[in-house]
């Protein structure tokens, strides 16, 4: 569903900035990729960066091993 910018602003004005941040945090917590990224060690982040720079994609197995 796509809302116009004016309608989104009107809806956003109904909340305090703190409430909007809490809502955004709840939405982020529901996204598995974001939750997994928060659990990566520094070494895993480096390995992922090297993989991405080399044009490779992390597999499901890689995520299971590294985002535990």
C-alpha cells in the first residue's frame, strides 16, 4: 500500500518522535535479516564484507553458522 507524502506526514504527526522510534525499532526487530546482522561477530562482519566485495553472496548455511 502506497500512501501519499502528505498523508504519511499527517499520520506521523499523530505520534511523538520517541513513539515513532519505538515503532521503527519494533519493525526492525521483526525483520530476520536485521536481527541476524546484529548478532554477527566482528570476524563475521569482516568475512561478509570480503564476500560482498568479491561479488559473492552469503548462503543460508553461512548465516546459520555466523549469526547464532
